[in-house]
């Protein structure tokens, strides 16, 4: 039996001839060209512009991409080149404004995205901080001020709930945490979603449902971090609604209450999704990007940089994050645009100053001593511990997710209630853990200097301090694992940093205690100054690298969000060690792991995707249904072929090779395009209407046909305009490495296999991914 692959299938079956596809056509209409007394051919040059979406020379007409299909990067790139060529052919001063506007569209879109991203991040920071403040008390002089802003100088009007009654703080802290979590859950559940079926088996190119009546799950677009889906979308996959306006609104407001509830989730990952959604919505205003999915993804790649920029106050790190982690296609011009978008977003956030601190840096740290070379040993150790935690986190969350699926009564709502209550109850005992995630990490990064307000600097002995740190590590790591995957928006950046910072602070404190207890020329008390906050900083970077497998972008983000440029080398040491150790247990980051678990057709272009010598003929699907240029089809015949293809490719990303006598390949048409074209020519649901793919427009009295005319008593509709007459092909004896490189480098979704010019099979992207996964496992 073939191994099961989690390939996506939508539950609802799409109607082949929908109302929006039907148009009234007749032989007397100007949209028909009569070439002979018995032949009627649609003249596509007279079709409405909203029907001819993608007319690209010999690559055929294209209808918009269907949901849960992959885009054709080559077709969209050629389409944009043709548009640019036509634009450049315009001469005269009257056309210069049009050319200037076309060149300025990208910068205008990026400016809008950057400004809106900055405003959105400000809204999130202000409202979530205000709601979180109410969990601890309120400011008597200004109810909209946080505790830090309320107590300035000698004047402090902060009123804690403990000042009113000793029994109130725990009750309010727990009740408010549960209330905010339930509100966030309600908003996320009320947003857009897809109903998905995962349990399918890919067997020789055919999908067979194990149990069509079960194994469905709902993918709520506003839940989770969104980065796995963003990576998949930027890789060419289409998930309608995931980057839409409704998803954007629901995710913003749900995220506010998630942060206020104090759950072990961060805002940084969702901000990438939010910024990418802003980019997608903005591009709809401009026709240049609205009708070209590949161009739109360039803008969304730049928008990801803006998301990281406002999340961490790290514009340069945002550009590198987009390049290293999320983007699939990242040309040099996109890097410059990403830099510009991140800059605009950071400037907007700085000008608004939602928290009133006047700082763009999230964790401003200042250390009075430099690090010593001997400290590279514990720094490297922190990287190892961070890598181990990253591997443990990925395996533990996978196990817990499978356990949840086996317990039907453990509903998402019940999960949230239990996790919210447990989070509040176990976090309340210590002042350190009672704080929000960002304040928690700030405390761990801080240095104990005279005048420090950190609760960690109040201990007179190491034992009490280590007890609190160990307790913090235990609950933060446990809560991060069990909270991951619940139906609310949230990321893993800050929770991972919280765990790593706890590990680092513990190691730094132990190392400080060790050196203080030794008395030797090498380890004297005055030879090395140990700052536990530095170890917390290095440990946070190691844990985050172990979970996400980020390297260069993470190093830049860390010194941008802390301002600790002096400690770049320790950060790099910890990050590399964490990645090496985590990769030893599995090369997938948490995002790649989720992509695989959800069955998204994402072909990772940053690694070797194959381990066994295989030829293209071993991967291809054989016995593929084709369309013959010398045949006459009725509408019912094409409908039957499409219905059969739906069983093979239920996500509507299949198609038909177009051949002539002897199975010589002449073109390819996707099932989406054929379905739409069939809907245009299907007059009054006449299933006897004749369809050909013979390019009858060339058969007229002035241009004799090279092949005999097809004779028929009924009018014939020619759909050859929708056929890609230059499909990509590969020899049946080509190596699998060449096939993979073509899919990766060219971004194609189908590859036709030929032998001596004769069509013998086809390779789909999802089939290739299934084969790679089975081989690697």
C-alpha cells in the first residue's frame, strides 16, 4: 500500500459551468467569425477584457488561478515583459505621464504598505499594552497610561489591585486573562476559513479518499502565526482569502486580546502575515499587480520586511528575514524595495511612538563591561542548549497535536479555556513571570547596576534567584509547547526568546557563581566580569535559531532590537551552534515542519530535495488523458474528461496535453482554463455543441489550411486560443535532479515528458513533492 501523503483537497466540488462563466454567444454575434458555411469560430480578439485575463502570445489565454492551485511563474513573467515592451513602444510626450506612473507604482504601493503597517503595529502596541496594564492595576492620573509612564520622577499615581484588597489581584489577573483569551478565540473563529481534507493517498497520480465523509478540518485564516502559509503563497501557491481584507481585520483585533491575555504567544509572526496582507490588499488598486500574481508576490515579499521592521524595530533584519526565510523569488530589485518598505514602516512607528518611550529599539540594553574570550565556551554551550530546545519543541508540538486529534471531546474552545487558566495560575506566583512576554525578556536582558528596578536584582543570595529562574524556565517552556497550535493568532519569536533568555540567565548566573568561588591567576575575581544579562541575550538568540533555523537575519535582528552591537560575535557563535545541533535532529524549521504537516505543495529551494538516482520516466504519470487536434469533441465529451480529471486532481491544478496524430505533442491546456473556456462557448447548455483544438482561425479562403478542414454539420467552436503552444518539456531519460531544478528555478507547476518528440507522460509539482517526501522518509 502506498504511503499516505497529506495532500490538500477541498471538500466542495466546483460546478463546471457556473453562472459567471456563461455568456450569450451566437453565430450572428460579432464575437464569432464565420470562415466557412459549416464552421463557426470564436474570435478572441473581440472577447470582453474581463474574460481575456492573460493573453500572452503563443502561451495561450489564461483565466485567473483557481483556489489551492499553483501559479505559472513563467507565464506571468512573460506577460509582464510583453506589457513593458508595449509601454516602451509608446512615443511622444503625451505618453510620458503614463510611463512615469507605471514606474512609480511600485514605490507608491510600498509607501502605502509601510505607512499602514506602522499604524497597525502602533494600534497593536498601544491597545494590547493598555489592556495588559488593567490586569495589574491602573494609573490614577491617566487611566490610559501604563505603569512605566504613570510613575515618572518622584510622582507616581499607580494604583495596584493589591492596594485595594489582597484577594483581588489573583482573581482579576485570572479572570481578565480568560476573558481576553475567549474574546480572541471568538474573533479568530468568526473570521474567514477553509474546510480542508488531508487524509488522501497519492497512488500513481490518482487521489483516492480513505474516508470521504470524515477527516475534515477547518483552517482559520486569522489563527496561528501565518508564516508557513505566507511562505507557501510566496512560493506560488494560491490560498484565496488568506491575505484578504477580512482576514486582516479579524487577525488584528484578535491579536490585541491574545497579547493582553498573557498567553505564551508573540506578536511578531502575525505581524508578518498582517503586513503581507496589507501588501496584497493594496496591490488590488493597481491593474499592473492585480492581474499578475508573480508581480504581486514581489510586493508581498517586500511587505514581509515591513512586518519584521515594525515587530522588532529592525528594518535591516526585516529585509534579511524576507530574503532568508519567507521569499521564494527575490530578485535584486525586490531587496531594494523591501529596504524602502521596511524604512517607511519603521519611520512611521517611530513618529507615532505608541508606547510613549520614544525608542524604536524593543530591548534597549547597555552593559558596562565587554565580553572575554573565555566566555565563548559558555556561549557555545548556550547554542547547543538552544538547538536541543528547538528540536524538542518541534517534536513535542507534533506529538501534542496528534494527541489532540485523538480526543474528540478536547475541542479547541476547551483547549483555550484550560490553557488560559493554567497560564494565569502558574504565572502569578512570581513578579517576573506575572509580566507580559516582552517585559519578561526585558527583565532577563537587564544588568544589575545601582538603581536598577529589575526584580532579579533584589536577591541577596544565588539560591533564591536560581529557584525563580528555574521556575520561570519550566513554566515558559511548558506553556509555549502546549499553547502552540490553539485557534488564536500568535507567533513563537518572543516565547522562544523567553525560554532561551531563561536558560542563558541561569547559565550566566552559574558561571558567575563559579568564577566568584575560584581563586586562581586564571579565574580570579577581578580578571573577568560576568554579566548574566549578556548570557540571556545570547541564549535567546540560540533558542530562536533552534526553533526557526534562522541565521544571518537573526543575528542582525538581535543586535538591532537590543542595540548590543558589541556582542555580535557571541550571538553568531550561539546561533551557528544552535542550528548545527537542531539540524542533527531534523533539518526542517518549525515553519517547514508545519508546511509539511498541512500538506502545502512547497518545494524548498534552499536544500537538496533528492537522495536517490531516478529518471523523469520514473516520476511521470502515464496513461494520461489527452486532447487531439484532429478530433471533434462535443461539450458532453469535454465535460466527461473534466469530471474524470477532477478525480485525479481535485484541487484543479491538472490539465490535458494536446497532441496530433502519433501522439506528437503540440500544446497543453489546464483544467481551469478549459473549464472557463467551455463555459464561455456553452450556449444554452447544448451538449451537442462541437469543440475542436485545431486553430480554425487560420483556415480561410486567403490562407489555405495545411491540414484538411474538419467537416461537421454543426457549428464548431475552436478553443485553441486557450492552449499553451510552447509548454515546457523534458526527455524521459533526463535525471531527476534536472527535473527538480526546472521546478525550483523556473517555478513551473507541470512538466511534460517526451521521448523522440512523442508525448509519454506528465509530472505535476504535487506528485514530485509526494515522491520526494516518500524517498526522504
